[in-house]
RNA sequence: GUCUUGUUAGCUCAGCUGGUAGAGCACGUCACUUUUAAUGAUGUGGCCGAUGGUUCGAAUCCAUCACAGGACACCA
C-alpha cells in the first residue's frame, strides 16, 4: 500500500505541511454556498463597474480539477457536487508567504480546498472567484487520472466507482436519474394509495419466479435460507391479510449468468392491487410512464442506441397474434407442437422437443418477436404453462390474464391477474414439480404455506413487477446494466494483485 | 459455460514482419499576475497482467492461467 512513487511524493508533502503547523485534513469548513448557487447569485456582476463586486464575500469548497500556475498568480478550477468554478489566486491577496510556501509547493490537482473571496468576471468573460483566503481541507495523496481523457478503462471504472464519479460527470448524472426514478416510482404508488412494505430477503423456499437462488445458512435455526428471487408470494400473503394495495422496491438475487442485462442482484418494484385485473394494470402502467416522463422532463421520443422509442405509442397485442403478425410465423403451425419444432429446427434454433405447446410458443416468441418490439408493447394472453402464478382467462382456460411489457426489444415489466384459486394453485405447483423432475431445474418450488394462505381467500388481485435497472438503462440510453449500478458484481482480484495495488 | 478481443509509466495511448522501452497528461526544477486541456525550457518515472516454452535474443511468436470488454448460451 502507498508504494507508488507519486503517492510517496504526496505523503511527503503531507508531512511537510504538518511540520509547518498546517493541518492537511482540516475539519472546520466555513463553506457558506455551493458553486451553482454562487454562479447564479453573482450572474449580475458582469454588468457592474470593473466587472466585480468587492463587497460580496463567499466561501466555496470543492476538489481541484485543474490548476494553472502563472508565476505570481494562478487559476484553479474547483468542483463540488453542484458544478465547477474558476478561482483566481494572486500572491499579493493572500497572507505573506502563503502563496509561495504553501500553495505553489503543496497544493495539487485532487486536493479538496476551501476558498473565500469576491465575485468578478475575467477578461475572457468567465464569472470567477477572486481569492482572499485559501485553505486546504483534505490532501489527496493518490493522483487523479489524466485531466482530459479522464478514466475510460471499464474495469477500473466499475471497481473504483469513486474515481469514475470524480472524473465523469455523465456518470454522476446517470445515477442521479436512477435515484429520481426510484423516488418518483415510490411517490407515484403512494399517491395512488399503495402501501410500501418490506418482506423477507431470506426465504425458506425460493419462490415467485423461475431462477436459481443463492443459498446461505442460518446458524441459530440450523437451516438453509435462500436469498429471495422475487417477493411475489409474500406480497400476496399481505393481500390475503387485507391490505388492498401494496408495493415493495428492493433487490432480488439470482444465481445465474451475468451479461449486459443481468446482474446477480437487481432492483425491481412489485405491486399488488386488490379488486383489479391486468387490464387495470395496463392503464396504470401507461400512467406511470407518463408520470415519469413528465417529472424527469423527458421528450416522448427517446433514442436508444440506433433505435428511437416513441413512448406516446403503447400497443397491446396477444402473444399468439404477435407470433404471426410481428414474428412472421405461419398461422397454421402455432397450435401444433410438431410443426413448431420443425419450424424452429428449420431456423437453426436448438429446441427441446419435449416442451409442451405453451413453452414452444414461448420459444417462437423469444426467437422471432421479442427483439422487434421497439415501441412499448403489451404482449397479452400467455399460455398457462408459461405462467404458473397467473389466473386463467375465463374465455379460454389455456390462456392466462397476463401481459409483459416490451420496450426496445427487451422485457421491462411482467403482470397478471393473480391466481387465487388455491386448488388450481396447488395443481400448478405440482405441474412445476413434474417439470422439475423432467429436467427443468428452474421450475417453481412448491410452497404449501402459500397455498394455505390462498385457501383463506385472496380477493381478486392484479400484480406487476417492473425491472428498475432496465428501466433506468432505457431512460439514460445505457446499454450495460453495469452502467446503471453503482457497484456492479465483479470477480475479486487475486491477493497478489491486491497487495501490489 | 463457449467463442472473441484486450491487459505496456499514476492516467490516455503508440510500439509493424523478434534486435537496448516511446509520446501526451500528471509529477520534480526554472520562467511567467487574466489563464481555462494555460504556455516555454528541462528532468524523474517501467518485472510490457502472471507462469512456462521457442530463440543467440521475446513487450512482440506459442501454450497455460488471471482479470476485463464484446458476442453467444443460460436467464422473465
């Protein structure tokens, strides 16, 4: 640690400052304004005589991002969370000896400083601060990355996110938007009368989705626990208990592959709404998007990569219909297992021939339709085999009252009228057990306690999950989930590399 | 998990078919009181991701490993 020669050099400066009786980690900040406020409040200075106002005094703080020393005067650009400010520092405006002995010798890019002075506009027309006091608050002993190119190495950016945030303004902005999205989501549902709840993250049975869980062990109880793959079954127990509108915004954990759209822990909102159906969910989803766009002040047409997504154009189409009209699959094969298998093989798709009709239709959808759904599209009427927790359609019991929302070729939300028939739910779980035995290791787990909860009666309810990470990707035009997660999952470095570091 | 590309100074990157390791920024020293990626001069800085192999000679060719990016597979 701290072997690097540049770090050594800076540590020496710290020692030197201490010897001179100057605290390099001072704790008595007198900051009385932020940079953006300073710039706003003093915008009128350029109309004043000599373009300055020596009667005003401000103390700002921030990190030095650029430093230009020109003999007896210098320009320093400092940055706080709100913005960047240029500061003019002249030898003769500071206490005797400070400029030459402290400032020029011991202050560097990366240091966090505090400066008091008055506003003025430079010859080149930039509103700046004319320093009369200068204080080092925190010495930075590791040098910052290059001032112009910043830091581009993705590995360093993810492993040392703080450096990424220091150097890349757009990154800070992305995470501000993420925070806004979560806050707005919370407000939207609260305003609709939903109650925010917290359900367990450690489950005795990993239920509510098809996914491999992380396993951990509870010592006191002597039992294994699973990090939750979805909160669904607990939220529905709350509906049984009499809460009529609940939501939870939190992490789910899935022990599966990682790629541009999958991180082992990810954030979703799930909400459940009693006395409503999936049709109501379509309406509230449209409203939710409208609310987000309004409050984030986004245009209704957003670029995403080389696509353009029109968020004023929500479409609704049943899955079977989408196979033919969007996927171009011949109409006469979509209800025939053998013909689907043949068709998939014809198109070089590896297919498990044992799959039932519903699952095969799902294959067709994944292969030929999904990526073509650019503008927001609700795909409805999923086969019952694909939806073990969804209510059957009254008109056609082979279908469920369900939709998935696709945007920019990607699934953003999943929703359905909830299955509340306990006997049907039990037999669906049993069906999943069979699927598990015949090799589908991601089939749902049996949850008898949940079935028992349903047996007391759950009001007709509609529920929905929205992937927050993917939603933020969409809104910020980011194409890797790692770019919307502050600390994405990374493999640990070897101990050798860590000690070297 | 498979394929593929990458890993060279604190950072951003050159380094071709093997022949003593380069630039810019940063840092040190000097000059400079309105610059803004300041400028000019000058200097320091490297186990070329790790380990083996081929070769008189390897940053460069080969193999294995580690980590990362991308694609695919898996995955609501």
